[in-house]
């Protein structure tokens, strides 16, 4: 009990020291007004811990063994680095509370795919959970019949905010959820596709972008307008080069186009009540959205030069916007001279109720469960408890890392992060590109290829592609 109490005190100190104002639903336990002495102590607020709802468990010192990208785990000791220390303390508390041993096997490369495949084929129950990419590791394991249906694990509640609730329905294939994402891994904070913006350039022309988001007017039309407004031939040579200023520094990839399409509130597939995957991208609203995105990207086609230009241009203050996954925004611009902030992807229009965040599936922020796990009850319980504690303790550290170490400090910036992370969305067609339907969307948006005729040419292949995948997973 003494050791557990010490850990709880350490966690309280960690959260209070790291938590930034404005990070709603991210572990905040009290409210503070501007005047000293008006702090409402967390101890006086009645609160039911989710761990109380989960109940007591004693796993007899058994291992909960995770394998994955090395940045998903603590180093096994406190180092003074915020996320590592939050992970370490989370794991210590889990061990003490449930009499379990947290074991991790970190990987720096794709060797994890071969290792997990060999273990599963040998019937070895070594790993309880794998943390890696969807586009390579988890998709390959899943289609190879090596991952368990997460829906079948006891205790896990995928409707809770620490799981990506927007994703869990439309990621189902044949009624199975083979991989998902959420606060359970700190690499979750790397996966969203977001918009970085140069605060100096925005302020120079009195564009309050945070207010646009808050008021619901951060729309595709406004985005296109600003992209054109900030595209300038700085050297006056009559042509756009990487020596000029662009509105949007981006790469012309499938990820960029599909993320913007999803950001407009559209989906690449749905799943009906019987678990059947439905792909219908030919509706009037979908076609209209794709055409508008095509028009916008066509109008700024001279904002793109090569794959190597977007990062140095935004870093040098030559772009208002930069679009990519959060891992790129955080790692590439930590020494940027100008302050920059985060924005969610623009909505389709003001009537769209919520912002929607799409993701980069090549970033290692996703989880799967090998089908050879020894104890599904223990694995499911530990995953739910870990996801909850990660939301409560690790998310504040991740926010702190992004806001205080990398970008301008403000409550508004923290608010933008809540919007981005609380609306993460992913569907099966984004991952599997049924019949080439995702490619048709990409070619229409980025290359101006007529979408209706392209979609008609692949439409017959979509159902066959879905049926083949579902049959492969039986």
C-alpha cells in the first residue's frame, strides 16, 4: 500500500506539473481561476475513477507483453522526458494495482512483422499487443489471419473516449476489428493529418485562424481562399518556384487527398447493421466534394514543386499552411524561427457539425492483438485499463510536449489539439483501397481526372475486392 500510495502521489505531481490550461478531457482534475486561492482542489470534487468501475483484479504476476515501435514504450526508468516518465509511471501503477508485469520489446524497423508472424505460426503466445503501422505490419498480419478480432476481447469498451470511436465502426471487415488506435499508445499522437500554420504570416494579414475553427467557419472555401491569398511571386520573375511564397506546402499524395476528403465529413466506406462493408462514392454530395477539392488543388498546383520542398519552405516562413501527419509537424519544425500552430482539416461547409481528423496509416500509432494470446480476459482487461490511464496521464504529457516545447503556448492551441485528437477517423477502404476506389478519388483531386467516369470503371471491382478480403479472413 505504501508503494502504491507513493505512485499515486507521483502521478498527481506529474499531471499537475505537465498539464496545460485548456486541455479539456485530457486528465484535468480541477479548475483554476485567475486569482490565487480560487483553485478548486481535486480532492473536494466527487469523482468515480474508471478503475473503480473496472473492479479489482489480481493476475498473479503474469506478463502483459507489448511489442512495437520503440517510441511506444518507456525506457524502464524515469529520465526527465515528459512522455517517457508518464509512461513509466502509468506502467508502475498498472503493475501495482493488478499484480501484473508490463514487458516491452521495442523494434526500430520492420523486423517486427517477421518476428510476430513466426511467433503466431508457431503458436507462441509471447505478445499480447503489437504497436506499429497499419499500411504494412498490421494490415499484413491481419490479412494473413494472424490477428484476433478485438471485438471479442472481454472488458474493452470501444465507445470510450480513449479509443478512436469514429474509426471502430467503419474499420470492421467481415464483422471483425483487426486493428484500431487510441490513447493506449503515445504514438497515437503522431498519426493525425493536421494543418500547421505560420502564425506570423497569419497575423501579418489579421487572419485569426483559431477563431475560424471555434466559430465553425474553417471551411473548404475559406481554406481555398487563404491558399490563393498567400501564394506570392516574391522574386517577381513571373513564375512560381521554391524561392517564392505558397499558401499550402503539401505533397501530392493519396494520403493528402483522402485526408482532405474525409475532413469534409465524408467516408470511403460505411458498415451496415449486418456488418457488411458498403462503398458508394458516386452520390451527388460525394462527387460535388471531390470536384471542389479538385478545383482547389488545381488552383494551387503551382504551390507544389517536389516531395522535398514543403518542409524547408514552411520552415523558412515561405508558406502559410503545411499539411502532414503530426509526427512531421512536431519533429521537423522544432527549431523554426516563426511560431506555428495546429488546425484541424477544414470542414466541407458551416453546416458540417464536427471537424473530422484523418490519419497517416504509415505512422506507427496503431495496435493489433496476435490471435495466439494466452489469456484473452487478461489481455482485454489490461488494454482497457491501460488505455484509460494513458488518456488520463500520458495525454497531458503529450500535449505539453507539443505545446510547450514545439509551438506557441496558448489555451487556443490546446483547444485545437482536443478537436484534432477527439475526432480521429479511419475506415477500411482507406486501408484496403477496394477495387482502386481510393485511387480514383486521389487522381480526381490531385490530377483533375474526371471522377465519375473513373469511379464507374472501378465500381464493378469493389464488391469483388471486399468479398475476397472477407473470405480471406474466415
